C-alpha cells in the first residue's frame, strides 16, 4: 500500500507531482450545453482494479486533488475527477465568475450523472476497462451531491466514500435566522431580476493565511493548493450567494429526510474538529443509511484528505481497505 508522506512533500510538490500532472493526468472539456462546459481530468492505470470518481467540495478544483489522484493511481486505480459547474475550470453561470452560485443542486447531480454515464464510460471502453467497478470518493459539498446522486441513480456506483459530507452548515447565527435571511435575500434577487448576489459577509476571492484557515492543520498541503490558486486565476472562486445557500439548504433538508433510500455501501468520515459542517447532522444521516459505516477522525479539521499525515493516513488506509475488500 502506497501512502503519500508529509516528510517528502516539499520535494514531491516541486518535482514528482508536477511530473504526474503533466505526464499522467489527461485533460478534457465536455460541452454540457450551449452555455457552459465541464472540465475533467483522468488518470489511467493499466490492469486497474476499479475506477474511482472524485467529487470535490465547494470552491475546489481538480488539480487540488492531484496528490490523492496519484496515491489512488499508485494503489491500482484509474481515477476520474471533474470541476462542478460554476467553479474550478468549468464554465460559470453568472456575470461575476467569482460568485459561488447554483439555482438548484439537481444541476450538480444531473451534470455528474451525465458526465459519468457518458464521457467516463467512453474512456473506460477506450482503455478496455468498461467492466471494472466504479467507486465514488467525495468531500464536503461533493458529499451532499454524492448522496443525492446515490439516491437518484443507485446503479452508478458499487461503493461510496463521503468525507466530511455537507449535510448541515455551521453558521455564526441561529439556524432559523439564517434560513430566514437566505429565503428573503433569494426572493428579493428574483423580484429585482438580479441573477446573483453574495450572502451577507461574503465577497470575491481572497487568499486566507494559513494561521487563519479552518480547513486543515497541514501547512504544506494548505500552502500548495493556495499557491495553485495564486497561479491559476481562472480556478478561483469567491463566497457563496443567496441563491447557492437557498439551494444548499433545500438539498441538505432532502438528504436528512430521504437518506434511508440509499442502499449503496457507504463509508463516511467526520472530522472531530470540524468548524465548517455540522457533525450532529452527519450522525443523524448516517444513522438512517441502511448500509453505512461512519468513522470519526479525532482532532482533524474539515479537509481530512488534506490534513496532516496523522489524521489523513487514517482515512486513506480505511478508504483503500474499503475499495479493495
């Protein structure tokens, strides 16, 4: 079993990972409609055991997951990942490309299903791997999208991993007040005919110093993906809009109510020191999933897959064991 190692990261990020990205990682763009495209990347493993689809969180991009893709590749998997509509290097939906915006999470679900059933299946056929099982590995907002996808399209995946899934958001104000503000703000935008607008306190992309971040305690991993955003302006995303939050609340409420419909084997992780998503709601959802296991990574922050090795490797080992069992 190959595991990425923090002791080697400084040189790995300078030499091995750029080489992996340039030589192993294939790039594509799929024209989803007349108005936008979806950016995807993939890595083919000869004699692969399975295909793993990575479903990213809000404001992320495919290349942020290059270390994980390399790790999965070296452990025998072909890997497929893509940028959700409105972020990364996929098409944007508003005049301000930094707006975190979507009208409905079903757009994410349908994009994902179409891309996986179309483009990815063509790739599997091209490389004579069409009969291999398909596994899903998701994070945060990607976990919410993945859960909706598993409910609506249960045939797509043999197994799924949900890391810090976004089933509830930690807000600095009471939940009822937050919901009222979101509902009123989104309605005002519709009445005024304004396509999108930032929620209170949100704004355009701003680099956050490591000492102020709530995502990870691994400075090496944090600095690497922040440098990527510094170098790739088109991959940046700002804060969330009223419309995105309204769509997210609707999606999360649906998950809480209907998670019991999902039969796919699921392995979940919650970060013990998460300040982004609500772990109590994760507990609630996993209690209703009929075929699931939830593991707490004690002390980890929200982005478990970008954490220090002492947190991250616990999760990666369990993921590989789950996919290989």
